[in-house]
C-alpha cells in the first residue's frame, strides 16, 4: 500500500442516492489527486452491535470477530477517511453509530484523567445529505447535529478535519449541483 491511502466509507443504505453520489465525487477527486482509494459500504458489512465490554481499551481492537477487523486494518493503513452518511433524526444512521461504538478502543485510550487519541496524524472529511432545506437544515440542527456527532468521534480519535459538505433538500434532487461538486473538490485540494 502507498502512503496516499483514502478510506471512503458509505454509511447510506442507498448506493444510488445523494450521499453515495457525494462520496463518488470525492473518490473521483481523490483519485485525480493521486490517492489510492478503498471504498466500503457499511450496509454490506457484517457488524454486530458493540456489547460495551470495553476489552478494546486494552486490545486496541474489538474482540468480536466480524468485519470490524478488516475496517480496523484499513483505518490503520489510510491517511484520510471520507465518511458519507445521510442525516437520520438529526444524527447518523444506526450502522454508522455502531461503527463508532465498535471502534472505541481502536481510536482512543483512557488515562486516569484524560482521553488520549490513537489516530493522530490522520485526516477526515464528512459528507452528508438531508431533506430539510437550507437554512433550516442548519438552524434547526439537522445537518449541524449530525456533523457535530461525527466530529466528536474523529476529534476524539485525534484526527484533523479537512472539511464537511452538506447536500440539503436532498429529496428534491436527482443529481449533485455544480455547487456541491465544487465544494467537495475544493475541500480535497
Ligand atoms: C430514518 C430516517 C430519518 C431521517 N431523519 C431526517 C432528519 O432528521 N432531518 C432531515 O433533514 N432528513 C432526515 N431524513 C431524510 C434523509 O436525510 C434523506 O432521505 C437523505 O438525505 C437521503 O440520502 P440517501 O440518498 O443517501 O438515502 C431521514 C430519513 C430517514 C430514512
């Protein structure tokens, strides 16, 4: 593997939806910039629920042997994570939340007083879509809360934000607007 690896995660159940279109655009741009991109579809992965056993705090990896093992390896080998997830109840869809839960001890450790990040040096980008139109998507805390929750995971992991892009009013759109495409491309530059 090269030292220019992107892990692109689709956290939407719709491979032909708006969130997926955003991720595909980011992948196109990353490839143009010379990155090797590995794309995974979370809805195709076998991921049991986090049981809250916290063994991962010592093992750095979840002790359940399912597709989380592959995702942890991909995470260790990439420099950039691009997470694309639609807004569900002003938050992320359940499989995305479960991924965060399953990665607890992979991305952080607990010292006596502080949380210590385990993913320093990596970067992340967030792509999200919602049905609420602008500016209400932001003012009513729809996309903003979902992004805040995703930020919480990545920031705790010690990762640096490249940026986030929202596609609001998604139900009335069939394709990405030029504006959204530009925003995605610009963030990755
Ligand atoms: C269970 C569920 C909850 C949703 N909650 C919200 C919400 O809180 N705010 C909002 O603006 N849209 C909400 N939506 C609409 C989705 O954000 C919208 O369908 C999504 O952007 C489409 O992305 P996709 O094309 O990847 O499926 C929800 C949709 C579902 C299925």
